[in-house]
């Protein structure tokens, strides 16, 4: 639930923590003309930032291993890039792999 709140919150808009929120991830990831390598780097950086916020808030039992945008069907018309942008911006669909620190258990959270 907390990750869902972070996904809807613009970074820095919560007075409790200057780096809380990653709503900008969606628009950055969906920008036209950026390479898949850049998208991968954005996702990795965002996961690290989420983990830093969780640690600062004392939530150290879990960490985000990755943010994954999964392929989807034909919900949005147009080019593949337009599909990515429309899907992410309208539906905020992203999968986070959340790992429990004390074990090898991982949980898939779809936002």
C-alpha cells in the first residue's frame, strides 16, 4: 500500500521526507525518443531512491529489487512507444519486485 501511495505522490511533496514519492518516474519513463537503456537506467535509479526513502523511514525489512514495465495488449492504439506512454500515464501500471531482506522471498507488487 505504501508503494502505491509513493507512486501517486510527486517527489518531494510530502513534508515528512524530501525524497518521498516517485510519480515522475512514469512521465520520465514514457518520454518519446529515449532509448531502452535510458529507460532501464531510470527504473534502476528510481528503485534505489525508493529503497533510500524506505531505509530513512526505518522500513528496513524490505527493499525494491526492480521496477518492471511489462508488455501489454492492444489497449492503446498507435506505435509501441505511444502504447508505453499511454499505458503508463493513464493506468500507472508498473510492477515492483519487493524482496524481504532476511530471506530470499520476493513479492510482486503491481501498481
